[in-house]
């Protein structure tokens, strides 16, 4: 085993040899590339051990009941979906209308669709690793017994999410993209902040809420049945995670002073601004040597892209309102973003227990 410490995530694509993956690499063949971060994490023991019969306990029980296995519950033995076919629905390709893209041949556009998908899934892998690290921190610093138990179950969920998306990227596509700067900045902020409730807000409300909305839409546009199955299983987990954050923070935020609440409301807004660019494809533009400013302008002016970016916040805005972080001071900023209108939609904390408790439907797994 070789461990190499670096200062930041290495740039550029990383390619994988699918044949060598099939033969299973030995430990001596693997190089672990790590980046160090330091955090003034304040942990807490809980000496009560009283399991309250409440919503958090129910979520913990569901987490134990609805576990799934990446290698056993998904059919990796099927013939891989061909990279010569569109990765996602052709009519939803985000670079349409950008001349360098339009000038590509049909074959090149299909290849580009896989780069866009790989970029998106790569950000998911990086975000899920961040969620894994944050969930493990919450086990230490969450103040209540029920929250510690649930955070422990979520830690295992996040490990499984990193595993499944990384497996798909390596074995089915063959390359990954580095983390986008905005996502890395937000993860660094959440991981290194000593306040446990900011970790809850940043991860459970913002990142997980956006992921839940994005995964539902990505599942609908994905062409590979295996990837659709992956999204189905992960979405079930993400719904519980968001519900956990909403239910826990709803009571806690009420105990804060107005100044403390405004500080957290501003943090949530800044996190939303960063996450709006989480699924951007700047790295794909750079790979093709395109002018990123010109390409981004075309994408941003696209009605479809604008609608997609806004719809990502349909899960976040109602939840921010419910937990008390949609204050008068930040509401105008959200209005300028064009997403304040979502605040009155059904929030994820109201997800029906009947829906959350449904057994995994393996009929959905083709």
C-alpha cells in the first residue's frame, strides 16, 4: 500500500483500465492519494442512553431495515450499456446551441454525453465522500442519543453511495473528473466548522436536499437501466437523510437567538449559491478546449438548463422555511436567485411514513 499526500485534488481526468479492474488489483498496485484537513471538532458523550419513541428512532429503524448491498442487489453481470449510445436523453443535452458542440459529429456528441454524465457522477462521488465524512463527525458531535445512532446508520449509507457510484464510473464508463471548486469549498467549510448544527444544515438540508431533487431528475433522463436502478436505491436513502435533518433542526433552531439564527440563515443561503453550480460541466468544457465563459453563457441562457437549476431547489426551500432559516433578511436574496417561489411546496420533512417505510421494490431493479 502506497499513500501519497497532496495539497489539493489533482486536476484532469483519471482513466481506469476496466480489464485490470476485472482481475482485481492487489494492495501493492494501489496508490492512495490523500489531502489532509484539520477540524476543531467538539465531540460529546451521551450518558442517558434513553431511546425516545420519536421520529428519529423510527428513521433509525428504517435505516436498518432497508439496507441494500451494492454487489448483491444490483445486476452487474448484464452486458454493459454501450458507450456508443447516448448516455442521457438526447433532447436534454446541455450544450445544444453552443456552436463548438453543434459542429461535432453525431458520434462525438454521444461521446460528449458520456463526459457530461461522468462529470456529474464524479461530483456525486466526491459529494458522497464529503457526506460520509460529515456523517461520521455527527456521530461524535450530535448531542442526543437518537441522533448519534441515526448518524451512524447514515455513515454506512454514505459509504455505500460512494462505493456504488465509483464502481459504475470505473467499471462502466472508465474515467472520472476532479471535484468542482465550489463543491470542495462547501465541503471544506462544513467539515472544518466546529458547530455541529452547521454541519447538519450544510449536509442534511442543502447538499442532501439538492441531491434528492437532482437524482430524481437524473434517473428520469439516464439511458442505462443499471444507472436507473442505482438512482432508485440511493434516492430511498437520501429521502430518509433529509427527513432526519428537517425533523432534528426544526426543534433546535427555535432555541437559538435571533443573531444566531440569522448567521445560520446566511450560511444556508451561501451554501445554496455554491451548490447551484455543483452539477456544472466546466471541467467538460476544459476537456474539449472550449471557451468556458462562452459555453457557460449559452447554458445559462438555455430555458431547459435554467429550469433544471431552479428545480433542484424544490426540496431545499420548503425545508429552510420549515426549520426557520428563511428569514426576512435572506428571502430577498433567494428571490433574486429565482427560487423563493418554491418555499410553499410540500417539504421533505412531511414525506409520509408510509412512503418511507415501503419495502425496497426489486421489481424496480430490472
